[in-house]
């Protein structure tokens, strides 16, 4: 390497550990299930989109007139002082035809299908990518949560391992739906709690009236989360936020104190735990893992003593 070569010290910018970042949530389900009510419980929300879903809610709302109006609003939120802490897109399927209108105007087409096979939807997907990029900038600059709401539909799943079957999915074009699900930290499917009941040889569905959120994918619907949430939660922002908080590591000082209290109960494993504690330093993830391991050891030892 010549002396004139300049090295850009990018490695100096590497970050370690878990990042405490604003939430990217996608919640979808049938009409009237309570998606807007769920989002209204988020910290200081501002709703953008159609007003129908929030008509009965005491929330701040705005209805952009075009696709570019949405970007203008995001730019204002990023640059101006305000008290909003959550931006809610209500709903993605309300925004999709506005996106298509923008793409058609840009391309001089009357309809999204006029571009030729699939080309219009590819162009629309680029616009969705642009929107999500702007939303991420807003999160980074203002530490705002972003909640995207959507309606559900029943569609046939092309099963590569067997017979096709119907399942719930987002009421969006497949490309846009896939991008939104990939971008989100949590995808929650909202529905009424349902049970099946056999009567006279026929199976009937019965709901309990309880509204719930599914956090893990099943054959009947898409769902995911990066927070270690229970598979089901009541349809409530407080329940969701509590689940996220419960699965976040405790402060390092609290974890160290807990591990120190467990050390005398670990017997022969105490020295191993002490060495691991020294290596962990103030890393909350490593300390949390060590605390889990120590609790398990103590629990197993206690069980052996009582049997």
C-alpha cells in the first residue's frame, strides 16, 4: 500500500450490543377489530390517512391529498418542533391506490396495469421503498415510533409442499405486502379469539368476543416479532408495550446484583459463573444470558434436593 493511500477508518464506527430503537409495527386484521384503537394507545400518535377508522377516537389526524403530500408531512415532522412520538399510517391499503395514482402520473399511464406485465407494480414497489426509507429517517432523527395499519383478506396460499390452502394476508399487492412485513420489527395479526365446536358431525367456529393479537406465524396467517413476545396478546397497546419491555434486558447493575446473589447457590459452578461475569463486563445481553443460566442451575439443584 502506498504512503499516499488514505484509509477511511470505518471500523471505528462499528457498534456493538442491542440498539434501543423506536418501534416499527405492522398490525392488520378485519374491519372494526380495533386496529386504530390499538394505535391510539401509542405514545402521542399522529394519524395520517382516511378519517373513517378514527372518527370515534380523540386523536390527532391529517388526510394528505396525494402521495407526495405524505412525504411533505414526514419532512415537516423531521424538521419542525412538535410533541408527536408516534406516526400512524391508517391504512396501508388506503395509501396503495394513492401510490398507484402517483406512479401512473409519473409514467403517463391511466392505470397501473397499463405499464405492461407487472411493471407498474414494480414501479410502485420502488415508491414504497422510498416511503419506508423516509420513515426510517424520521425514526432516526426524531426517535418516533412508526405504526402501519392494514386490513386483511383471505387468499389462497400456493403450498410448495402439498395442497394449496386459504390464509389471511394483507389487503395489498403481494410485492408491497412482502416489503412491509420484511421492514417491520413486529407484524401482528388481529382477530377475535375463535374456537371450533363439533355439533351433529359439523364443525362450527365460535368466538369468545375477546380481541387478540397473534405475534408468531401460523398456517392461517402471517405474524412475527423481534421482541420475544408471547404467541398471543390482548389487543391493546399497553399489553404490547409491556411485552416488549418485559423481554428487554435489565440494566447491567441490576443483572450483576442478581448474579452475585445466585453465586453462593451454584456450588461447583460458581467459579465458572464468576469467570463469565468478569468477561461479560457491562454487556446487558451477556449478563442477561448468564443470569438465565444461573437461575436454571439453581432451579435444577433445588429440584434434585426435593426429590
